[in-house]
C-alpha cells in the first residue's frame, strides 16, 4: 500500500470529515486504477508519451484533485 493509502486508512480517518475522507478515498482509488492502466499499457508493449501524465490527462486531473483535497484539509 502506498504512503497516502496507509495514512488514509489509518490516522487520516480521524483527521478528516466523513465527506472529505470519502472524496479522498474515491480519488485515491481512481488514481491507482489509472496508474495501473498506464503501467499495463507500457508492459503490454505500447509506446506512450508524456501526455498520459500531463495536467489535462486523467492521471494529471486525479493528481490535482488529490492535492486539492489535502490542501483544503490543511487550511482547516
């Protein structure tokens, strides 16, 4: 499990509101699903470019979403 996942399912559970925790849990799962898809393509021999991780890609948007959720939590 990644470090964010360890925190999210451990002490992070008590540090976030239920709504924020649910939002972050969903974004975290979607991030890992997209990362696995990218890795699968690479291991499958497909050539991919940097566009798969750019800000407007699904991967980039999920990364931005996760950072945004964590940033809102830090401001409280």
